[in-house]
C-alpha cells in the first residue's frame, strides 16, 4: 500500500486537529509498501480515548486500515520507532 503526499497531508492535518505533537510512519507501509495491509502510525500528544477517536477518524476519512500506537510514555519500542520510522509531524 503506497502512501502518496495527499494521504500524508490528510493524516497530518487530522492528527493536528486532535492535538498531535508528533507522528511517525513505521512498519510495513514504510518498509515494504507493496505488501502492507494497513498503515502503522505512532502518535505523540494524543492520549486516552482521543487516540482511538483519531484512529477512527483516519479510517473513516481515508478508507484505509490503521494501527495507531501512542508515543507516550517513551519506551524502548517508541525510541525504536523514532529511530527507524519516518517523521510526519
């Protein structure tokens, strides 16, 4: 699943509306887009139920399946995403 610039702009615009302070693309859509079944995103600044609402809004708007994880609090996993992922915000 290739992600074009318009899709990235839509993702970042919606994420900012929810208060995202950082957003990273990681996983299959970044590493092997042709084989990806969904888009893996990590988001900072959006907590609790708002994170689930953001994921639902992204899916409803773009008609793409998303896996959205929180960057808060920092962990070994989130530091790995920061070092290997593509920063969108």
